[in-house]
């Protein structure tokens, strides 16, 4: 690339973090500005450090929380919290020991800052435009909503970052997804990203970093942008990014870890340059008409198997993957899913457990009841989200409706902490993965927005949320 | 890590597209703090029923699959979560290479760091391997080439650095550590600090 050539947002953040350029023989050495860690994907990385006698290079750029293996059972004090399973308890203990031994900041059980790793980074203002952010978790793509380059890594790479603050990376390709217009009533960021994955496929973004652009994105609040970027990995993409704008800066201004005073002014000036230049070239481009979108629901066993909520589930027509998926889901092809009885509704996860997600669910649940025979769990994304929701009285709405209001964590998204969907039951979940057994061995999952979740909880069956608007 | 130069094995074929890492190793087994012993739980819910009995109709449970170290899988293998437990479980079970027409990014990166060879080949040889399970296949890591029965070969592409490390059994962390000075220079000279 020659000087002065128009660059993409990704190109700018990438080149700003090159310690050593890539060559045909060797990958680039990329500097990492923020390393988020949690209890599940780090124990073996600390073992690498311990075996090699290495310290953590930049404890000040490392931030730990506990979210995956942690219980969400409501408790009066955290001393009462019982961790489900010996393995989970050992993992939580080890996380505390590792952070103590290596001098790392950890938001443990009693911390008001604890929560899902992808909720607390933005909430603290640690997630900022132009940063490189990694975590041993594929949904690290969430942080791209701020114009950061953020992606999930494996445990060996967690060890690399702990030891050197760097990663070995080949430069990915770029994919522009332009969303025109605006989303209609009852159509949310979740519906948009499910529609995108249904269109480009669960491998449509493999090898690429996505930049989401266009009027529909510009009109979205940060919570919604995070939902979109969060599921970039479900299209196979390395990361998803959105250029920062005034919405981003307003969100960050005054947050605990955001720059202050003169530093803030300087940062905003720098951040304003973080956009794709006019004429910047992407390796692939996709256009979506925002105004055409409907509330979406998944019917199969990957997030790409999704249809508009009133549309029929596709016919099998000799497609072996579809047959396998529908057999597992016990779903009939050729008919819409609306009216299908559901056992569990889960509102939570790094995709949809921020304050605005809970507000959307509460708007439908207010003055209504969860249908008999349906269990509804509402799990805030962080202790801060919980506190903010309670200040607005949302918990009263949920409890009055008969839903369970719980402590924060990953919870039933992946069922590592004892919150699982029993075998054979159908769960409508605001999380990100409907893989076989994801929410518990033999569990069946359909993914949808918090609005669809709340509407469906009230009826006890899959319901178009627009009936409640 | 031991050097990986050649693999000779019959193939075991899992003709399913989009196999996600939740199938390879379900989340309930991620509470471990070690990387050992995960082979027992590889494809747990496809290999075993709820009561713990084996599903004899699952391909990895067939007698022919025993001792196979090459897994041929459908397109987009290893999608989903970043859990490195997926390659750890495959290796612990005895798999040394996965052949597909597409492999998910994070799974591929994790595999290369553990001596599990992720091989992406063209659709035609991939289709042939899917349709002919149990054939004897050779993999020459240095030449980046799969030899099919009858002597036909299928080349695959792999990052040159990853191959260099695999063939010599090198840990990539050592390479990063050798650049400590460049990393310090970067930290001291960058335009802004995180």
C-alpha cells in the first residue's frame, strides 16, 4: 500500500499496532492494548508462564473477571454463593490465585465491576476506539463496536500476550457490510445480525474482518452496535468493526477508564480519524436493506439457519445438514415457527444482556405474566447492569411477571455454571449459539431478540413481538 | 512439542458440515485447569448416549476408526468458540491431522500451536476422501502435500511460519521473545499510550 492511498478503518488500526511487519516467511508481530481474561481459558496459559519462569509483561493492560463458571443464583451476600461442580470451583479458585501471583487486576465475586467480560470492558470505558483488544473468547468481536480491532484467541495465544503483550498474526482480509435505511418497529440489532448470517452463511466471513457501515448502523445506540459486532464470529469472521462517532464518544465520556480532561479532547481528535477513507478498497462487499428486515428466529443448529419469524422453515430438499438439524430440533419443515410451545426463555449473554436489552424485555413484560409452564430467566450482563436495571425498577417488572431475576454471568448461554436447559426442552434464547447441546446436553435452542423473547414468554410459544407494540 | 514431518494413516470420515467446537468438546468439560485427558470427552454427545452407553453407529466408535490419526471432515470444521480444548481433545484422542475444504480461523490457529495439522484441500479431492472412508493417506508436512491411494497428490497451503515451527517442533512463543527489543521500542515510541 502506497502513502496517501485510501485506507479502511481496519487498515488504520492494524498498521498502528505493527511491531514487526509480516514477510512471506513470518507473520506480523501485533501489539495488544487490552487483554481481557476470564477463568475458563486462562489456567493453562498461566501454566505456560510458570513453566518458563516468565512474568506478565503488562499487568496494567490486563483485566480479569469471572463469568463463565460462576453461578447466577440470587444471593444476599456473595459469601453465600455456591459454585456448582468441583471443576468450576477449582477454576474460580485458580483464577484468583493466578491473578494474585502475577499481580493482575481481577473483578472477583464481591466486585461491583464483575460481569461478562464483553459487557464490563465497554462499561468501564476500558474498551476504546483504535485499540487492539483480545481475550480467550470468540465473542471478543463485541468490542469492535467502538472501532477497536478485537478478536478471540486460544489459550496458547493468551500465554503469548501475557508474556509479550504481542501476537503473531497474518493480516486478514476485509469485508464491508453496508446496511441502508433504518430498522422497522420490533426489528432490532439482533434481527439484523441474524439476517446477515443467514445471508452470508456461518463461514461467510472466514478470514475477514467485517466493517458494518451505513445509515442503519449510524442510527444505532452502542448497546445495539455491540450486539451486531458480537455475532461477527457466528459468520466466521475474525472481527467486526464500526467506525466511532459521536454516539461512541457520548457513551465513553465520563466512564471510569476513559481518558479525562485534556487527554479526552486529544483522544476524541485521534478517534475522529478512525473511519474508512472515501474510496478505501474492501476485499468483499455486501449490501443489506435495513427497511426490509423482519424479526428473525433460528430453526436449526447453527446461527445461519434463521428465517423471518413468520416465514416457513425451509423444506429439506435433500439437504443432509438441514435434515440433521431439523431432526435434532424436532422442527417440521415448511411451516413457520410461530405458535411453537417453548419451555424456557433466557434473556442474557454477551449478545443481549445490556441495560437496553433488559428495558426492551421489560416494556413487553410490564403488567403481563410469563405463561404457565414456561420458565423465564433474566440474567444481567454485569453487576453494573443489574444495579442500573434495579434503579429503573426493571427487576420489579420481571419478578411481578414471574421471571427469575439473577446475578450476572454467562449462565445459560453455554451452561457451564449449572444453569442448563434440560434434555429435549426447547429454549428461546437471546444468546448467540444454537449449536446442539450448547445450553445443556440434548437441549434445543432457538435464537431471537429480547423483544421476541419477552413476547414469547408471555404467550408460552414463539410469538412475533410486533403483536405487542 | 515434537516435530511433525510425516503422517501415514487410514482416514476416519465425519461427513458433517459446520462441525462446531461445542460438538468437538462440550462446554461442561471446560472446567478443567489442565490440557490433558480431554480425548475421553471428544465428540462426547455424538459418541455416547445420556446413560453413558456408546452409540455404535457413530463413526468414531466403529472398529475401523481405531488407530486412525487423520480425520476427514465436512466443510467449515471447528467453527464457533475459541476453546483450545478442541484441538487438545482431538490430539489426546490420537488425531494428528484434520482434512477439510474449509477450517474455521481460530480452530486452525489453535491447532497449529499444538501440533495438530489443519489441512484445507480443494473440493474435488475433499469430496473423494469424504466418499472413500478408511483409505490410507500420507501427509508430507514439509512439502505441504497429501498423497492419496494410487499415488495422486493434493497440495494444500499452510502459513510458512507455522509449517517451519511444526516441522522443527518449535514453540512460537520463543520467536516472540526474540523480538523483546522491538516490542520495547514500539512501547516507547508509539504516538499514544493505551
